[in-house]
């Protein structure tokens, strides 16, 4: 294998890889063994025709695709390593020359890690986040606990109010014709949840039990069911039950039921302490973010487009995994939300670019300050992982491999860089 490297503008490079004809011939034999069962040659059982006869009948290029893919898989990683470049994207491969008995030539267009010029990064002045717990914060937390411990009670002496839960039957019609999915019985709906389209819930406010209500709505233009999108509909609704949320009294009895404390005052003191701890963590994060934002703004770099696209694709893969864990495919998610893949990529782009810039700047700080992670820190991190996954520490280290350990070392160094920047900053 021979390699030529050409550096291009905007932190891109082109690798030209030439693979000997003998290696391509071996790849063709592999392709033949893999694909021979697909060809029907008169006089031969399926899969038994010789390679030369298949190439004669179907053309010499019939086995090229798999063979070239095999060649690329065999050689690209070595070529990338030999280039000595810091490649940060998947290669965009173009086959330049492929012919039996000849050397194969292909090119790989890749993005390179940009050089970062740090601006001012020590002594950055930012306004300090102050983790103060106010009376309003404590009241809001108590209200949340009240809501969590509320109960629903049936209401018979008044009409529906906002916040009530109603049990209804409904039939939906478009142009006087029932539509699929537009009918339900004994359906529980919380008024004000906006879980139904348009002003459906609002039109039930002020109505009484067993009252029949005609609700007029319009489906949004972006509604996932295309046959309903943008169309006006009428729902015939019967309200069978009205239930109101009843909150418990804030007293010592309440405190005893929701905590290990006997009095409300003790419980409130504990809540305030926990809120203070949470606020302190939030303040620490806010201080870090404010310092980083200024340090990144002071730095300059030219990020290749392919690097941003790589980050966007990675984020989309994370989305897909999260959706899958919830029992949804990305296609279903986009159908329900009216989102398109192009729009999703566009929405992700600013955050993807920010993430890249921040990481590159922090890595530059690591280099500028000669930050090194001691092996004890690596050992401690592996112990944490092993405990989390209930595994042996040495087995965890083995499974991570050299690549995983290097990534862990880089991540820990980056975190040390964050700590360094915050320690050096002027929080006023």
C-alpha cells in the first residue's frame, strides 16, 4: 500500500491510497466466495460455477463492489495512522481506479482537528452565581409535595373548572362522518393539561355532570395523521364525572406522613437544607458555564463542516437510542411531533458546534497548562465504574481497552481544565 497526503483548506485533507493488484485479486476471490450462490450458470449447480465463468458471463465488474469494500476495510485504518493526521470525521471515500490485474486507487476526504488559538483564559471575570434559598423557593417545594400527595374527590355541586379531572365519552366527526380514533368511553382528561387538540378542554369548563356538550375544534396543520391535518371537527361529549384535586393541610400530620420528621417546622428546615445543597450545585455549574463561555468566546478556530456533521450524527444516534428505550423509533417520534430529519439536524447544529468549540478549547488549555492525569485518578475512576456495573475493576479495565482508557484520561484532563479555569477566574 502506498499513501499520498494532501492538506486542503478549512482543516480538510485528502488521502490517496494505492493498493497492489495482488491484494485486489485476493479480495476478488473473497467476493466470489461470498456471492457465487447468487448466480445461475447453465450446466452448473447454483454456487458451483467458477469465478472466471461468472466474470465472463456477467462482466469483470460484477464482483468489484464487495472486493473494493474489502480493500478499503483492510487498508483505510492503516493509511489514516500512517498519515500522522489528527482525523476527526468519517472518511468520504471515492474510488478513483479499479480494474482487475491493476492497482486499486481510492481517495478519502477527512476533516482534521482544528488548531485553537487561545485568547485570554486566566483571570476571567464573571458575575458569581449566588445559591440563595428564598421563602418563595421553599413554598414552591412544599406546594410540589402537596400536589404529589393530593387526592381526587368527586364533585357534584358545581360545573367543571380548570384543573379538574373529568371522565368523558366522546365521538368525533368530520363533515358529519365519524373518523378513526375519534371515539372513546370513560376517558380521563385533566382540564388544562392541553393533551387534547385546540380548545377542546376549554370548551368543557362551566359544563355539568351528565351534560352533553358539542365541542368544535380544528386539527393543526402539522397533525401527524395527514387525513385529519388542518380539518375542522365536532366532538359530541358527555361528562360522566368531575373530580377535583384536594390538597392535604400543611401541618405536623402532613410532615409525619411525607417524611421522618414529627413537626412541620422540622420538615421545612430539612427541605431548606436540601434546597440549599441543590442550589449550590446549580451555582457551581452556572459559574463553570459562565467562565467557559467567556474563555471559548476569546478563542479562535476554524471548525471543518464535516466535524460538525459528525457531531450532529452522533447526537441523532443518541436520540435514537433514547427513543428506542422508550419503545419508539425515530420515524414514530418524527411522525408524532411533525418533525423532519432535516429540521432536527438544523435544530441540533448550534448545540453541536458549541460542544465542539468548548471541547477543543478545553483540550487547548490542557496542553497549554501541561495538565496530566495521574494513574491513581484513572484507577479511582475505574473503581467507580466497576462498582456501578457490579464488575471486577481489572475486568472493567480490560473491557475498556487502550482506546477507552485514553478517552477516560482525556475526559479527566478536560475536567481538571474546567476546575483550573474556575479557580483562576474572578467571580464577583
